[in-house]
C-alpha cells in the first residue's frame, strides 16, 4: 500500500455512524449514493470540498453507534484516503478493515494536526507526516494480516484471492 497524501479534515470526539451516514440513506447500499450523503448532517457541502486522498482526522470513539458497514463505505467512496483517530468504536474499526479503508490510531497526531494541513500517511508503518508543519507522528499501524485485507480492497477480495491460490 502506497503513501497517502491529502488535506486534513478534522472532526471531534464521539462521531457516530448516524453522523457519518444518516439512517434515512440506508435504503440503498450503492457506494456512490452513500458517498454523496457522507457527513451531510454535519456539513452538506463536505463531499464537494474534499479531494480524492484527503485524510479524515478525528477524536476519540470514532464510528460509535450503529454497527452499519455503510459508514466506512461512505467515507471510502467519498474519496477519503484514510482515517486517523484517537480511538475507534470496535465495530467501526472492523468494518473499515472489511471494506478496505485504511485506519490508524494516533492520539498525539489527532490532537496536534490542524484542519487543512497537508499530510502524508504511510498506513503500513503508521507514520503520519504533517507536511505543512514539518512534524512527524507515529500511530499504531494495523497488524500485518489486517493490512493485507485493506491492501486487497477488503475482506471479500482478500478471501477470493486466497480461495483461488489455495483452492
């Protein structure tokens, strides 16, 4: 998995899955549809502002609430290259890996990085470079087997490849 470079978009603590993708949009599972409504109740224009590869930086307990995989799907397909948070709700953490969204736990980075900063993230090493301020932070990278799942684009492509190669 390559380095991810993009602008930081900051969110606070306890951002729940209803804020990520409101329940009224769960009548479809199309990733483009979900992405169009990502964070709509927070900022209706947010998905129009981000560029592919931008990086979501959040506080504690990111992704709490309902255990819907629609939330990481919406984030990934809205164009975010990865999410860096102080901590994650357990179900969001696993759902993000299952759909191939790189995530890193990095409390110090999340507290220090300002909205709009340009970041370079190496999700394999957990290294976050704030290019704007020339600072480097180290987060907790995913374990290697989980990083393999993310690198393959999620659990289904990962398992499909394993089945093909191992019969």
